[in-house]
C-alpha cells in the first residue's frame, strides 16, 4: 500500500489550499516544502523591529460577509476564514504623473466615475460608457465561465463576444482620447504583468470590476498569517508536513505518478501527486524528460516566462501621514507611455513606474507605534539579472533600488530620510526562494492566446496535477483557487 493517497510538492498558496482541501476530505496527504516556512510568495521576513510582507499588496476576491467573493467561500471550506483578521481598503489606488495629473479611485463604482469625470471633464460621457461596459462585460463573463451557462451565444452575450479577445489598449483607444485618462483606468496592469497594448481586455476589466466589487484587502500579520493558518488547518485535519524537504523527482511508472524522491533520497509512495513547483520544473526537471510527451514539451516551449520584480522594503520611523501618504496603494509614473515602462522591465535603466504600498494606512497597527512600512515595487524580467557577475550584484540591485527611492522621494519629500530599515529583493531573490525560472511569481506571461480558453491545463501524466500561478493566472486568489480545483480533481481520480 502506498504511504499516502496524495503528496503535494510546495507550500505556496496553491500547494497549501490543495493540501488542506485534500486532508479535510479525509485524503491521507503529505506536504513537502523546500523552504523552512510555508507560503512561497505568501510569507514575511524580519529586519530590525519590522516584519515585512513579501508579496501581498492587495488581496482580490474576498468580499464582505454580506457580499462574499469567491475567495471567502474557499477560505471557509479550508477552515481558515475565522482565523484571519482581514483589513479592508476603501480605495483601489491613487495614480498619476507628478506635476501632470493625480487621481484617487475609491473602491466604489459611482465614486470611480465621479473622480474620473471631475479630473477629465471633456470625456465625461465616454467615462460613463466605459465603466458601464466593464461592469456589463464582467457580468457576461461570469455567467459564461463561473455559472457555466450551457446556452452561451453571441446573441445572449454580445459584449463578451465583441470584446473578450481585444486587448485592453484597443478598448481604451475606442473610448478615450487623453493618455492620462487611459493610464488612470489601466493602472492595475502591473497586477497581471502586461501593459494595456498586450493585456486582454477581459483581464483588465476583471481587475477593475473585481477589486471594486469585492474590495482590496490585506490581513493582520501579513500573508504569513494566512499561510500559517492553512498549515494549522491541514495538520488538524490529519495532514503531514515536512519543511526543509525539497522534492528532487516525481516517480512515474506506467504513465502514472506514483510518488516522489526527496532531496535527501527518501522515496515516498503515493497514489497521486500535486505539484506547486513551476510547470517548467515539474516537466523538465522533476520528471525524467523522456517520460514526458513531445506534445507537452512543445506546449511548454510555446510559452514565455512572466515577470518577477524588484521590491524595496522600507521600514520608516514615522507615521504615513507625516509624509503625506494617505492611501494604501499608489502608482507613480513618470510618463504615460506604458509600453516604454514595460520595455524597461528588461533593462537596468531607472524605472519610470513604481508601485507604492503602505500597509499602515488601513491598519495603523501593522508596524510598531510611530513607524510604518512601505514597499516600492517595479516589475522586472530576469534575463539581464542572470548576466551580472556575482561581484556586481549588490551594486546593481542597490542602484536599481535607488531609482525607486528617487520616485518615492519625488512624491513624498522626506521619504529617504525616514528610512530606518531597508531590504531589496530582485528576480534572483524570487528565483532562489521559490525555485521558479526567471523568479516569475505570476507563472507564464498572461497572453489571452495561452489562457485555459485555448490551452488545456490537463497533465499528460495520470495522477499528476498542478496547483499555483503556473496553471492559470498569478495572484493569491487564482493560486488558492487552482489548489482547491486540484484537490477536487485528485479526489475524483482516487475514486475512479
Ligand atoms: C513581490 C510580489 C508582490 C505580489 N503582489 C501580489 C498582490 O498584491 N496580489 C496578489 O494577488 N498577488 C501578488 N503576488 C503574486 C502572488 O503572490 C503569487 O502569484 C502567488 O502567491 C503564487 O502562488 P503559488 O501557489 O504559485 O506558489 P509560490 O508562491 O510560487 O510558491 C511555490 C512553493 O513551492 C515550493 N517548491 C518549489 N519547488 C519545490 C520542490 N521541488 N520541492 C519542494 N518545494 C518546492 C517553493 O519553495 C514555494 O514555497 C505578488 C508576488 C510577489 C513576489
């Protein structure tokens, strides 16, 4: 008899929700994580008196108890909803170009329309029409995909069929003239990792709609609190976890996944395996490539790695208000050319766009009294980081970080002088801690042509399933959802 019914490789969001989902259904499950703490991206680290949130800037899909989003139900199913204190943010973001425009969008449809109309009065009608389109389009998309309308057709869902395959940029151009207005609406593009000219309108619309309808959140204790709570729930349900336990190989026999070999050489047998490692590592490293079909390798080769980022984690010795930080999330651009900002993600040139998150605005207790935590972030691909000799790495990352600090200083004078602790992560940091190629934390680039609409997410190896950002989309909500879906698929497989 195999040692377990299921082994989950990796305790990122996807691996954790898969493991908890399995154990709570009575499936004998082992969770193996290479790192010494759970969470993958969903973790924290300590410098001085600050516990820094690694990843979560804004959680999507939670909703309120009265108007729950899909994530609330999922977290309830895996037994953690009451274990976490979620912090709701009332604002999507403040965005703008210093000296050119500055607008704050509340997480409320009519307030978004009001703020945009006030700032861009010459395009009032277009703003109303566009926001109306976004909401109606998302309702149609949800009916088709979430409620699985069997009678979906062009007549029933005309907006979906008209706009689903357009880029965000094409639709923005159809409605608007002012590039600042386009930028104000598209500022969430970094959350998918593609600028308006490349992101699908579906993704751009869903970001705006979902963060407004279900509100942006973070949580007390940061995302590490969520990761810890899921592990606790998993253990309580009878699951077994091993930290500091990387998996070196997935054992495939007769076309079926039947266990793993750990980095210590232990061979553990199971009836199924879920991998939260990247799809690339899973099929080119963990499984012997000769047992992987050429079709699967061809499918992998057709994809491109999504971005990673440089983050500058700052512990400041002042309150947010002392520096004029009034919203949790701010996007600061130096121009309206989002394609150029995206192109810079492949260079060491100073970034021209920076995300600034201050956790203490919505949760004044997030940092020690009288202090606050701000994270500056700029997307970066990894290729050029691979080229730097080790001796130049520290210098390169600090030079890049200085570019982000300069932007923060521009909009919040005194920022640099308030820094008490600072730490910088790069694509190589994420590569090291997650093990993902390119340090990509969104998985593959999120082009519409590669979405599950066109490409089957099914594994060619029986009993092997995937969970996490590499299966569908990046982000906490999609990764947690993919883990829940993998757990269900494993249950069906084990019953066959
Ligand atoms: C700086 C940053 C900012 C972000 N901001 C946001 C945000 O605001 N909102 C949002 O929704 N998302 C955000 N994200 C993205 C989000 O965090 C990720 O997309 C998501 O958490 C990925 O989850 P995952 O399940 O794919 O696992 P990952 O977090 O990628 O973790 C994979 C885990 O598998 C383990 N592993 C890999 N290989 C092995 C092996 N062979 N053996 C054992 N263990 C292994 C790794 O150690 C790791 O723990 C951000 C990410 C980062 C890094």
